C-alpha cells in the first residue's frame, strides 16, 4: 500500500525531495499548483497536503509524520486557516479538487 511505501520515514530532506518528485510525476504538478495558490505554505504544510491528496486519514498520516493523531488534527486545522477555507468546507475535498 502507499502508506507502507512512504512509511519508511520521509523526515530527511533528500527523501522528501524524492517523494515530491515522484508525487509530481504521478499527479501533474499538484504541489506547484497549491504553492502558487497558497504561497505562505511551509514544506511541512505541503507534505500534509500531499498526504491528503492521497486521500489518507489523519490516523494514517500520523505515523508518516511521526506525530500523534491529535497533532495531525491540529496541523489540518492550521492548514485550513492558512488557506482561508470556510468553516464548513472540507480540507480533503478542497485538496482533491485542485
């Protein structure tokens, strides 16, 4: 599964660059699009966006980022705020639509 493949810890920058390149090849420059629409996003925000684009749940994302499920929820909340999404809008739906 995708989770097992990327679970080999993408914490170091080189691994993230390889993941980003493979992800972009598979998803027609999604990260470029989201960076252009939301220029204030950090590399960690982009990593979360990539996992959400793969339609992973917070529980699936937590071990990939080496953080708790609750911390993923907080990251999602902060990402929604950075993107100025309305309270009722789904972050995952928004990211899947880009």
